[in-house]
């Protein structure tokens, strides 16, 4: 579980970034730059991806150090930690960023918390749908984990396109 939180904790920084951008009036300034709005949104999504990879690297370091100090962690628990962390992080951001564009960065923290709960709810829904093949509603099933990560990635891609549409319509 610590691995999943290590991945997730880095993504939380996006809320701070969005709030700082709005406080500094960066959102208005960036529109004057010779850059398409879609590229501005792409930059945010690339930042999210980079932070997720940093979280994965920290989780990997934790895994290596725990094995070095003879702290036995089963392979299934490691995979579950990474799958859960990736799903929680990616789905939360997929929900949070478009909503923040619509509702404003000053509400980003509450939006993020609600997005995290929604991500957990989606994982539970996936577990329920797959319960026939996983001997009941089993969040630690590799099938549920893989399906959750795939759903999160699809949601992330769709979220980018939704965010571009919102950003193009928004007047700062």
C-alpha cells in the first residue's frame, strides 16, 4: 500500500501548481504566448505523467530497499501497490483537471479529494463487474488491477480531449 501512496502523493502537487498558476495570473499570461491552447493543456498532462513516473521510481526504490533489508513483500502485493497507485493517480487527474478548468483552481483541493473518491468508486465498480471471474468482489485480483489501469489510461486520454475543448471555450 505504501507504493500506491508514493505514486499518488506526487500527483497531489498538480493541485498546488494549478492554484499557484491562478494566483500569479499565469493562466491569463500564457494565453498571450505564441502557443496553441491545446499545447498548454498538453503541458499540464505531460506534467502529470512525469509526476506519476517519479512516483513509480520512488515505489521502485522502496521495493529495492525493502528487499535489500530482507523485508519480504509478496510479488502480488507489489503488483497490487503499483496497479492501485497508478489507477488512483491517473483516474483522479482525469476527473480533476477538466473539473478544475470549469470550476476554477481555487476549488482544486476539494475537486481533487472528490476525484480521488470517484476513482476509488470506479475501481469498486470494476471489481463488481469482474466479480464473476475473480471469485467475488476482489480488488486485489490481477484482472481487476489490469482492467482498472486500462480504464484509467483510457479515461486520461479522453480527459485530455475534454480539457482541450473546455480550455478553448474558456475565457480567463
